[in-house]
């Protein structure tokens, strides 16, 4: 198996197809295409088997809240949000083909993305799990990956001096986060 970043539009369309097959409520624009990388700063891990078939992917990018306000004129953006967003990333989606689950593929993607984020200067990484997923298994998965997994209903603490919760979004089953260590 080969683990790389999905950097081309063709690879990202394959990643999007995997996410659409895995999750019931994913928008057709969930995976940023290369022409908007400057807004979302995505890191998209892809795992391919020996035939080149996509077996897993994970997407992390600038927090939703920061991506949304990036389109506003500078004078309307919350103070400090853009600067704080440079050091924070939101793990948005992780999908592994059912026949590859339980083989460490997801953990390898998390480790890979963490090294990519550290090299980009990101210092805090967070995400959430929605109630429609296997919440117990995901709690275990993220805890094993070194994230602090919060209890149900526990709000995400301010990270990098900002509140990254999106006020109009559906409440997650839980949030998870961790500090990333700078490369030495």
C-alpha cells in the first residue's frame, strides 16, 4: 500500500467519491479542488493498494469557521481569526473501505497527516464525530491516535485563542483535539 497526499483534481475526485460512498450527508463540494487550496489549505491523505485503487482517505483543512469568514472583506473578519487559523487544522473526514478496516490504515493516515501539519506550522488539530456514526469505535480510534476525546456535550475549548465551534451546525457526538509538537 502507498500513502501520499491527493494533490491532483483527479485524485481528489476519487477521494470525494469514497467519502460520498461512505457517508450519507456529504456535500458534493466536501473535498476542496486544487484551485481553492489557498482558501482551505487542505492536507488530503490517500492510501492506494498495489493496483492503484483508492482504499482510504482523510481530509484535514483550515477550520470551517475560518474558511467561511475568509470570503468576507478584511474589515468584517473577526480579529485574529485568520492568523490563528494558520496554526490550527480541522480533521473533517476519514474513510476506509470496509474490507480494510481494523488493519491500521486509519491510524497510519492520522500519523502521516500529523507530520504534514507539523511541517506546515500547525500546532493544534481538532475534529468532531457526528451522532450517526459508530461513536464508541470512533472514541477509541481518536484516543489511540493521541487526541483528547471530550465527553458528549462537552464544548470544544478555545484553541489558539479562538472558539472554532460553528454555532449553526448540528451538535456533534463529541469533539477531539490535540496539540502538535514542532519538528526539531
